[in-house]
């Protein structure tokens, strides 16, 4: 009886490392298929000995594949388990393997964005940016190390989970686990984005509005001539109590907006960008437009 073929931890580690380059050969026809096949090659070489079998394995994994690059790891783990069973004589055809990949990549794709792009990365980015603004070199270091440690650890452990679970992992996709993870991560991500909008999006108008004449008692009546000690003490007390130094109050558009809702324009600008993205406007186009509008507004004294 032939010895059972089994992928060692070293083999799986090679696949894990190569999986970080999943999008290195992204294409519009089959998207991540080249990166997927490249990542799986160490396992294929271990499980299949003949040139024909290896070529056939690569060919079936050059079909269409596309999902979030980080949640591809559990799919890779399941795929390695299926290829291992097939290499040991199990009746698993190309259609079954491709069907498992397609069945998993859809539900899992919805997890990657809210977990990584809308939660983990903004949190680490805000932490690193706060330290960097204070002149602390640890800001970018914490962001770089934290992001890559979380990313690489997630890829490895979820790949191992997929490999150990094998084809049975597909049964979990109908149990609502994926939906619950996605919903929770989305809610947390919205809170984080709201904090980032208030902290990082700033729109300040420099337009002056007509001044307002204050009523008697709303401003300080400075005495004529020399000011005595008691008079100075009284003036300082009036300043501390909030009385105006002049009989006219200068009004600005920004001041009126801040008195209405602080940060309103930053929020509206964020909503505008979200609406443009929903309308399939390129992010690069939006960034260039913001630069142009900002420069023009500064030149004409609007902002």
C-alpha cells in the first residue's frame, strides 16, 4: 500500500508566503487566477510527481478566481485539503474543487472590506498618524508593523483552519456566521469612520459676514485716560466673563456654521465623496478635483 501523501507544515508555509502576492498578476479576464496558481504551486509539486499531473492541476486552478486578498487564505486551506485527498485517490473532480472555491469566495469577499479596510486599517492609521503628528517616529513604525503582523497572522491561521476543516468548512457558510461577522465589523467600521471624519476632514471658510452692533452691557466700556488698578481689575474680570472688547461683533461664515453644527461641512464633504464613489467616479478623479477646488478656493479667499 502506497504511503499517504500529506502536506507538511513547511509546504503549507510556502503556500502561505506566496499567497501574500495573490494580486501580483491581477488581470481583467480571470482576475486573481495567476496569483492563486502561483501560491498553490508548492503544494502541487508535493502532491503530484509527474509533469502531466502537475500541468493538469495548474490548469484547473487557472480558472476565474476573485475575492478579498486576505480572506482567500481559508479558501486556499480547503483547496489544499481537497487536492491532498485527490492525490491520495479520492474521487474529487475538477468541477468539485472549482465549485468549492466559487462557493466560498463570494460570501467571504464581503467580510474582508469591513474587517480590514474599514476597521483594522483605520484604527492603526489613526493611531500612527496621531503619533506622527506629535513628532513621534513610532507612528509609522507602529502602523507598518501592526498592519503586517495582523495581516500575516490572519493569513496563516485562517489557512490552517481551512486546511484542517477541509471540505466541511463550506457547511459553515450557511449557518449565518459570515453574516454576523460582516454586520458586526460594518457597525464598528462606521463608528471608526465617524471619528476619523471629525478628526481629519477639515473645511474652514474665511468669508466675513456683516458685523453686529452689540447692545449696551455686552461689551467693555474702556475708561478714558489712565487706567487705575481697580479699573484694570474690573476690565480683566469683564474679559473673563466673555464681554466683547469692541461694540461690534465680527461675524464669519465659518463661525455661523460652527455655531449651528460643528464639523458640518467636513461631514457634507465626506457624504459627497461617498456619493461620487457610489456613482462609479474614480477615486483619483475625486482627489484631483478636491485639489483643484481647494487651490481655487484659497486663491479667491473663500477658504
